[in-house]
C-alpha cells in the first residue's frame, strides 16, 4: 500500500512539474509574440512617419510647381488639396478592402506564424 502511495505522490510531482513547465512555455510564447508584434508596430510607425514627411515636402514642392504654372500660389495649393481630397474619398470608400483586411491578416499571420513553426519542429 505504501508503494502505491509513493508512486501516486511521484506521479503527482511529475504532473505538477509538467503543468509548471507548460505554463512557463506559454508565458515565453506570449512574450515572444508580443515583442515581435510590438517591434513590427514600432517599425511600421517609424516608416509611416518618414513617409508622411516625404509626402508633406513633396506636396509643398508640387504645390509650388502648380503655382508656377498657374501664376498664383493659392491655385497650386488648392490643386494639391483637391488631389488629396480625391485620394481621401477613394481610401474612405475602399477602407474595408485596402486597410482593415490586410492589417488584420498581417496581425493574425504574425501571431499564428510562430505556432506553425513550432508545430513543424515537433
């Protein structure tokens, strides 16, 4: 009888160790996924800031070019503003297809890509 209790205690210790190891593995996996996602968000944010600066400076340059063609500064800037208004309307009307779905797919791929890699290694 004592032998049985000893084996049950040993088995309980193994189960506790397994559960603790599994919890640690899940914590590491979550930390890895979170850090990868955060790194991607930071990289995209920096790239977007650089792109916005490029757009601002090139917009001013194009506005001055249109102003030179039309002879008045306000016409150049109004033409550029009209172009941005058209682009804004186009993006707003297609936001589901060109923004929401690709962003959602990229985030899901980032989160679940590592699980597929770890499954292949088993």
